[in-house]
C-alpha cells in the first residue's frame, strides 16, 4: 500500500482556501455572501471527510503491517505537477497581458494537450465550452472586470 500524504495536503489546502474565501465574503453584502459561504462550507466538510478517511485508511494499513511512511517518489508525476503549477501561474499572469479570450483557450489547450486525458476533438470541444461558460457566468452575467483581449 502507498502512503497518501498528497490527499491530506490537497484536502488541507482546499479547507484553507475555503476558510479564506469565507473570511473574504464577510465584507460582502448579505445576499452576495451566501454562495461563497455555502460553497466554502461544502468544501470544508468534504476536505475534512477526505482527511478523516485517509487517517482511517492509515490506521487499517498500520494494523495490517502495510503502512509505508516514506514511499518512493515518482519523479515523472512530480515533474508534471511542478510544470502544471507553473502553467497555472503563467496563465494567471497572462490574463492581464493577453486577455481572457486568448489566455484561457491557450492554457486549456496546453494543459489538456500535454496530459491528453481525452481525444483532440473532445479537447477542442472542452476548450470552447469552458471558455464560453466562464465568460458567460463571470464576465457577462456577474460583470467581473476582466480584460477580454490584449490592451483591453
């Protein structure tokens, strides 16, 4: 069995981020704070459930004598994770330079093209759908001030 500290770290990061968003939402008007508070509560509950489930799994593995505290590091997976994190940072920085409607499809094409979780036709459909839905909800409906094109 493999030691799954990654689950604990991801769940802890999700809980911390949800707590941050809930704290930030305190300055919102009451009606506007409902959705972030509800989503934050759901993320906190799910993150806590993941942590508890992993702790119970470690307890079972320990009782069976199969708990491995220092697993071998998969360098390929680690490298992919570091590159993906760098790509996310580059995407966030590029939105203000390239604009949302250029940066987002490029980011999605690079990420999905490199990982290839689905076929190219499905990647293209996903890029169009995600870009369109995010634009419709956050920019068109909610009116967030996001540059759509370079220099906007």
